[in-house]
C-alpha cells in the first residue's frame, strides 16, 4: 500500500466560551416581551400572533419592546442585544416570508 | 498550523468525499510540497496569518488554509495571488459573506478579473467565457467555494441553506475582455490604475444569456436587456438590486459606434429597468409592505430594479457570434450585500504588515 500524507482542508469547530444562562426568576406581574422582527414580509404578523399566545398562556398582560431590523441579512448589533437583554424578560426573534 | 493525515493513496479521493471535503468532484490531494509551492507564490512570514474573519461563525481563513483548498481545486501556483485577492474581497463588510453563504437564495460568488495578470495566467475572457474549458477560470472560482465549504463550514444541509443553488456555485470566475477606447476596463471604472489587476466579487443568481440579433440599434438592444433585468420573478426586481451586464463584442460595438459612454449605458439601462407597479402586479407579483424593502412607487408609478446607475457593472466579455450578451443578477438588493474589489498583489509583492492580529479587514477589529 502506498501512503500519502495530506493537509486537512477544514477547520475544527470554533471553541465557544461557556456562557452563563440567564436567570430564571419569577415573572413580574407585567413582564416585558422583546420582539425582534427580521424585517421580512409578515414577520410582524407572526410575532404578534405569538404575542397573543403568550398573553393567553401567562394569563396576564405584557409590555412589548419592539426591534425591527432594516435588513434580514444582518445580525443585530451588540448594543441592541444588550439593550434588549436589560429591558426584556423574554425575547422572540421572528422570521418572515 | 494545519493538521496532516496519512491515507492509502488509492483511497484518498474516497476519504475526501466521505469527509465532505469536496464539492462533488475529485480533488488534487493537498500534499505538503504542493501547498508549499502554492504558498511560494505569495510573500508571507506566517502562513497562519488570517485573510479575514467571520464573527458570526467564529471562523477565519488563513493563507495556508486558502492554499490547501487552492491545491485541491486544481490551481496552479501562479493563480494563488488571484485567489487571495478574491478571498480578501469577500471579507469586505459590504459583501456580507455570512449571509451570502447562508441564504436560501443560493448565491454564487461571481469573480471578475480585470488587468494584465488575467492574460498572464491564461484566463478566458472570450468565447464560452461563462462556460467550461479554462483551467484558471474554473479552478480559481472553485478554490473560493472550497474555502467557503471547508474552512467557513458552508455546506449544503448545514449552514448553506440554498433552496436550489445553481451551477455557478461550483465556480463562476472569468476575465474581462479589455474594452476598446474610450471605454475603460473595470479597474479604471472603479478607480484603480491601468497597470493594476483587480478582482471584483459579487453574489449572484445564475447568469442569463441575452440575445439581440436583428438590430444594431443601441437603444433597442439595451431596452430589451433592461426588460430582462426587470423580470418579475427575480428577487431584486423592484427592490433596488445590482448586477453585472456582460456586453458581447457586437452589442458593445453598437454602443461604441453610437458614441455612448459606459456611464450612458448604465443610465439608460437603469431607467428602463424601472418597473411599473401595475405591470408588476399584473404578472402576479405581490408587493411587500411594511418590510425591509420599500416598494412604494415613485412619481412615475415605477420602482427600481437597479438601485442606481452605478450599481450596474458594465463588463466587456464573450466571443463574436450572432449577437449575445449576458446578465448576472445580484442575489439580493444592494442593502443586503454588494460587490467589492481588491487589487491583486503580484507574485513576490509582500503582504501588508497588519500586525500581530493578521490582515483582518478594519471593520472587524
């Protein structure tokens, strides 16, 4: 058997830092739901439908923090993520089309 | 440093297929000698220097990884500076590589080479320019796709979510046929020097051939092309897209003989690619509302298929025939991803000193 030594063309999966999970505390009487729309058609309608389900599931009213991306092709900025994390008790990121 | 593996030489192709390291075609095994020969075409003290980095994927591409995949693609070492320039260009923020490689739209990475290096390495700019048969055209484009697959993890069924894709995803690379004076080659249109060689990358849908064979009227030729550009079922129609208009010798000749500049060609095509909202809806297209695309009509009742005249890259290419040109439509409107261009550093020219973090483009620092 003739052997050949080659270089691997791929890359190992990136090392992901261990992240601390968000606290799972009791929800306040009026929680804040973050909605991140990717800007595609019907994204708002889909997120609103989910919000209605959440209200019924929790059996309480909620406040809403909206974020609409100007382009589905870009991720939200770190600053936007930080603001959303501070303000919202739960976040839904939605895909339109 | 890249790992090595030792394989039975008779089974090396099967192993690469099994590992998912190919595009479905056999590869040239990347031995140390072959990779070193590729690296010798560029001047670098450290082959692990990063060409670019994708934060969304936590992955970057080193010069050595590019060389390994260029060997696999079948590149000759003298092609490698062009491969590197193409990879540098796709890491430009405007190109939005992460989404280009992810979208269900299934974009190819179109690669257009303008300048003396294109002919020095034997690239094709003439007959069958978008087809098979030229090693440099085929393997430079293939190398970039293999890097996307193997190094950036863009594989079908994983992060490459293409619903269809198209044959250009194997390779879509060609050279510009230098236009007759007073028209200027791409690199001059984009502000580079005539003696430079540039690589322009653009995320594109499949090419569409355009026929106009019974007229030498510049207006008739370009008006019919604009009608094709505003095709109702193309994603960018009415949303401000961009693209490459490849003018064949006959059609470019009609424009030149009529005294049209390249800017006038762009302006005329841009205006005639605007689409009437009623006409678009009559074809069954539903206009987006409250979305990322503003599809509200202008005062002329129309919406733009091309974002602006400058968003049409006019390129002369192709061979003489009955009268053919081609349109390479952008995969998405300009707001999502755009073309970018880099100068090719000729063999022997040092890479820029970017410090200990490597040659990462500024926006990622």
